[in-house]
C-alpha cells in the first residue's frame, strides 16, 4: 500500500500543529463557534448529540495492521473501547473528548493516518473497490489513481469552501463494488476501442434528501488527464454551484437543473485551458504511484494445498462461511475474506478494540499485514492462502467475526441514527437489532439470497437507503419515529433508486412490514431470481398490498 | 463600506489606505478608492479627474476572464469573500473568489495587487488565499494581525501547484526520478 515519504509526513505534522493551535484558540474563546465549526469539520470533528464525533479517513479503504492497532489503542484510551466503520470506508469514534482530539490526531499522524477533509464543504476521502488489486474482474488496480486523487485533493487551496461536500469514487472492475454512480464524481476505468485504458467520467450522483444517479459526461478520458479533468469539474462547481440553500447545493442539483450536456460543455471548456498544464500526469508519475501497489510475493505453492478441500467437506460451519464470506482471488490458491461486522445484536459496522487487535494480528499472520474496509461496513482480508482459511475462520469465530451473513438480509448497512447523531429523526440501530432477531434463521436468509437492506435515520441518507434493494428511512411524524420503505434500489453498474412503497410505517410495525415484503418475494420469485430481479419483474403492487394489508389487520 | 484600519500586504501589517465607495455615494475628489465593476465599466476604467488611485471591486459571481481586458490596468483588484446565510446553518463561507483569484493570476496574468475583503478573511484562511494568488488582505474586524502573520508559515509543503506557494510535491518527486 502507499507509504508516506518525508513530504507527506511533513505536511501532515504541520496540519496537526495547525489544528492544535485552532483548538487552543477555540477553548480560550479566541475563535468563535461558527468560525471554529468550519475548521473543525475539515478536520473530521463534529459536535453531536451526546459527545463529539471524530471521523478518521481510511484512504480508499486501505489499512495496515499497524494502523488498525493504533485505532484499537485510540478506542481504548480515548473512547469507550470501540469504533464504527462507515459507509464511506472511514471509521468514526463517538465518545472522544473535544480537548483530546489534537492528541488523537497526532497519534494518527504517527501511523500515516489523519482525519483531514472527512467533513466540511470540501473534497472528501476517495473510495474504491474493496477488492482492488485482487479482483478477478479487474482491468487495472485503481488504487494508484485513488492516491493521486487523494494527494491532489488534500489541502487544495481553491476548493476548501465549496458549495457543499464533494465525493469521488473510482472503480476498475466489471462489477461496480464502489457505488460509483452515487458519487459527485464517479470514475470508471475502462478500455477504449483502440485498446487503451482510460477513464469514463460520471458526475452528479448523490444520496441524501434528493437521491440522484449520476450522468455520464465523458465517454473516455485519456490517462494523463485525470487530475486536470477533476480540477475542471470542481472549478466549474465552485464557480457556478448554488450556495444559498444547503439542500440544493450539491453538484447533483446543478447537473440535474442545467442538464448533463450543458454541464459537460462548461467542464470541457475549462479543461481545454488546463489540460496541458503541470496537472497532466506523465508515465513516470503513474509508474511511481503504481510502485506503491505492486503485486505481493505470492506463494506459488498455495494452490497445492489439500487441507482446504478436506475441511470444506468435513466441516459444515466452515463450508457455510466459505460460501458466503469468502470470495475468489486472481492468484491461484488465494482467497479474499470478508470479516462480517454484522453479528447479531451489534450495531452494523461497530468493532471493539479487542476485535481490532485480533484482526490486526490475523492480517499479519494470514494476509500480508493489510486489510480493507468496505462501503457495506465490513472488513476484508484480501490475500489469504486457501490453506490458512480454516485456521483463520476458527480465530475469527472467537471474537464473533465469522458470522456467515455477507450479502444476506442481515448484512444490512445502517447509519448511527438517533442513538448518536444530531441530525437523525429516528433510530436505526434498534431496528437493525429487531430485524436480526426476527430473521435469525440462517437457512431462511440463505434461501432469500442476495438482499441489500440499507437503513438511514434521516433524509441525509448516510445509510444509503435509496439504493437498498429494500430501503428503510427514518422520519419524524406525530412526534414519533416512523419509517418510509423503498424497494428496488441498487448501487452497482445497473444502478437505480428505490421506489417508495407508501405512507410511513410505525416503529413497532416495521419488522412485520419487512416480513410481508419477503413473503411476497418468496411467493413470486421464479427459480433463483434475486429479490431485486423479482421486484423489477412484478413491480410494486403485490408488495404494497401485502405491507398495508398486514398493517390494517394489526 | 468602512475600510479596516489595517491590512496585511505581502505578509506585512500596513495601514490601509483604500476606501471602498458604494455605488450610491459620490466619488471623493481624492484618495485611493475602489469602485464596483458597474461603475468602473461605465467610466471605461478612466477616472482622469480623480487624485489618487482608483481600483475595481468584483463581486464573486463575475466571470473574471470575460471582464479582464477592461480591468487589466486596475492598480488593484478587490475580491469579495462573504459569509452567507443559508437556510440551515446561517453561516457558510462562500469560496467562489478563490477560483477568481487563481484565474486572474494564472490565466489572465494579472500582476497587480489582489486583495481579499469580507467576513471570511480570518487568519485561518490566509495561506490558502495566498496560494490562490491573493497578496493583500483586509482582515475581518477583531483578528489579531500579529498572529495572522504567523498563519502564513503554518504549511511549508503543498501537494498542488497554484498561483504561488512552494513548488508542489509531485513536481519535486518528478524531478527526483
């Protein structure tokens, strides 16, 4: 993975010192609340419902075991012993003390981590495929490009006060595992007719209260122009984006209102003026960055192992875990392993310091000392020899990290909701727990197959409900917590936004409503059809009827 | 508009000699003044009777490339950095003029003083503004100017090229290989 050089380290330590100074001035009353607000957000610090929330960047989801141990240490020393992995591949701490934040920041900097630009109206952490570099359907490792974007966007002097937050995602595989079309800018790496690899550029996607899928604005962009094109897009947005209404300030509204073609024209005009500037990447720039992401020294004998086959046939629990939580790898004899952070009774994405320490040790022992975070709020050990899978499974199980539920209904994604967040209208963690209790039969879950349930506690949509096969959105109604259901959302290449089922449903009826939806699916599906495909085929009506019929009967 | 008593120019605290004249007010006979783009354009940038300098003031929605030929001879260009009221927060630093500054310096080639003015001009943003090509600052009232000067030295490195600042890191890495 990318390692800092002296420049990266210097600039980060200067940032730590700057923020320490700002915090001192704030605590001494020399910096006003609103002035400090803009500055602290750009350093990942939110003031929340009960305590501050501190969001730490995990650039495109890559973590070393050393970094994860540091996060465990921070959880122990400064928080209540756990952290929360987010839908943007980052991690949040919910119980830190405000005055401790500069010290935590310095701790992070000691392991090449930071919290810079994890909030605020600036360019946020770039995200990508959690299987980058090991995926069988990958064209080229997207991480060198993500790191180029990270450096270009970090401390960018022109783009610190944009109309609104700005998120970029990159995908380089056949299957989009990075929800590219839900981002302000989405980059698909692809090959053109001449056989060259370049980028397809999409702009104006986003969730939140007005979910919109992005629009393709350029079919193919040659490799050297990645940064100049991004700079052109963000400059057009900075100059022309709306600022007087927070709810209409994202680039998605601008693109929707003016149309993709008109927007693309503005970008192309700007880009033509800067494409030959120093922003143009040279072959060496790209090679230098790729040298940080070289293929590891894989064990050539890995595929000769016979233990894996033996345990698959002799241990049903292991076989079940392999079927759901282990995925193929481009290197023969290797697999990528999903560590489920969705054990029953645990808020999705939460991870204790003991678990982090264990995972760090396992990463060292079995996966070349690295791991990845996913936008589904799980972790991945990407380079595990098949012969090590059985031992790894047993050790993960000791800390409830081997729940074989990846891709099932219980692998739901979920924001912190009313329990923590100052913006939420309704709880989400409690609903997740109730769903877990109701649908605790693994065989039933497996029978349901791939099912993406996504839940947000408010319109801001941190839980990506709009692109859930089943989406649950918390709303406030009559002073209580109510929930709006959507069906048919999807975050992959074939992206779509969910359709609203009908009026919001009361808290104590939401689990029944989900069950009604699942029952209709089971009745209606043909063969191995996924929930999403059944919905797309039969439409809303049967689901709607059953959901509200149940309600009336109750 | 009441001018601040002091300003920072080229990282030095200096007495502010500029006055910003509203469109509703008559131009004074003398002194260094700024006028709106509208007034500037009406006079075609010529103020032969005025004793002292006259410079143009741009609101942050102006397309600087489009108007530049008419303002290139202005001895100074004043840019606006307001904090605007949004429906939700009531406090939103508006960063449009960061782009204006870079375009003036890097694309139009303006060599005169670019001066930042407005509620957003506080110590903590000076370095980014400077890197975008701004070299003079009328600080919001209540800022400690001595401490503000120190803020220019908070970062010694930069990832990006811009109008000014250290040579970007990637160019040095490029040169090293």
